[in-house]
C-alpha cells in the first residue's frame, strides 16, 4: 500500500499524488508497487528490498542522491491472551524531492504520524522529519519498557501465590523481548552516531539539537533495558531455586512417609499368616495375638516419626 502525505501548518494530511516535499508511506508493497516506485521516483530496488527484510539490522548508506536509513522500531504482538514485544525494521529513504518510509507491517510510530496525531511536523524539512520519526521511535521504546516492567511486577505477584508454568513462560517471553530491545537499540545508537557526523544528511543547528535528543532517549532506553534484563534474569534464577527447593521439600516429606510406612510392613512380614493358636511353634513372641505386632508397628513407627521430626524431615 502506498500513501502520500504532506504537512500544512505543522499537521500532516493525506494528498492524492506525490508533490515536492511530501512523505511517501509504503507498507508491505507488492511487486507491482515496487516497480512503480523504482520507475517513478528513481528509488534503488535494493533499498526497498532491504527495508522489507525482517532480519535486516539498523544501518545507513548512500547511493547517488538517495540515502537509506534502516532503524529497528518496537512492536507489540498480541496473541492467545498474551502480549509479546518485538522489533521490526523501518526503511527511510531520503531523496532530493521526497522522504519514503518502507515497512512490512503497520507500526504505531508511522501510524501516529500518518494520522496527524503529532504536531509541528514538517515533511518539507526532510532531515528534521526523519529525526522526528526517530524521536517518536525512541519514545515508544521507553513506553514499552515501562509496560514490560509493570507486567513483570504483576507476574511476580502471581508467582508468589502459586508457581505455575504460565507465569514462568510469560517471564521468559519478557526476557526475550528485552533481549530484542537491547540488541536493536544498540544498533540504532550506532546508526544515530553515524548520522551525527553529517556525512549522509545535511544537519542544521536545529537538527543537531533534535539528533542529540534522539541519542539521549536511545541511550536511556538502552540503560533501562539492561537494568530490566538484569533484574528479570535474577528473578528467573531466584524462582528456579525456589522451585527446586520446593521439589526437594516434597521429596523429603515423601521419603519420610515411605520410611514410616515401611516399618509396619517389615514387622507384619515376620508375622503374617503365622499369627494364631499354633504359631508359637515358629518361635515368634506373642504370635498367638494380632495385637502385639500391631502395637509394635505403631510404637516403632511413632519412634521413627519422632526422630525424623526432630531432624526436620517434615
């Protein structure tokens, strides 16, 4: 899908066709749309295909008069009553006349700009517009990181009540999301630092300030993701130890019960069917009554149970 947008008085609105200084938003283009973009706007097809590669890492490069900037943006994926966080590449192609954004799926960063929810956006100022996209992206990272921290706190409260596989799997998903965020943010930081040198895009004084704000936000997001990742890793290790300790306690109790129940079995195995009027010939004490082996079993089991209790086996 290809849409054309342009800003008027700092607010973005849709237009019917490409104009000087407009923004061309491309989402999951077909082969025909790719051919159209290449032929009408002289875009490099390799730039377009690189932006649609889900495994593409953040980078910046120039060829002829076009500059490609690929950044990893955060994304929320909802499925089966669970929420996971991922990253996806967004390709930003800066041409002498337009700014073209290319991505495989709808992204909240692009959608908010396209819907006119952000003020003071000027598509004609191409460098400033690109930096505004990156600023919105870094802000979205911080927002999602705060959500991950809240979800982590909620899951930990549930785990204190009862340890279930569902909560543990959710913690693993959060840990994986933080790894994605941390890796993508570091790549984005390197791209921003290359952009700051001014070799790929011309930077004015206002652009320098905006780029510094973007770098500050990204560095803060990197620090937050690393802190949350360390906390979550420590939490996972702690709960793994708790689960292992609970299993040891259960096994200890079951072993104690098995020992206690084995004592009557051993005693009655000596007596068994030998109990009766003629059982004295077998040399067993009080073999003519069932009460003696029964009482002996209860006494021995009680003594063993007391010993195990003193040794804190219960």
